[in-house]
C-alpha cells in the first residue's frame, strides 16, 4: 500500500495535534486522522492523540514550528 500524499490540510491537522489543543478536532477531520494514524504520523495515547517522531520530522521538513505551551 503506497503512503498517503500529505497536503496542507494534513499539516494543519498535525499542527493541531502537536500543539495539544484542548478543543476536539472537527468531525470532518477525523477520517483523515485515521489515515495519519495508519501511516504512522499520529498515535493514540490514553491522554489523547500525539505526534509520532515521523509526524514531528515531517513538520520539521516542512519548516513548521509548533508551540507546545
């Protein structure tokens, strides 16, 4: 199975997850989150969704900084 093509919307989702928003993700984004989990960019943890190293590396390659305050 070839990997997914990560687009700007996916980067936005990864940023939302990486910055640990307390707000739930929009339902329209949940299907894409499932794809990002399957591709190893995101993992489910007891405390919520977390970026994996692969997800963090992707954002770094794209020049995206995340405030994890």
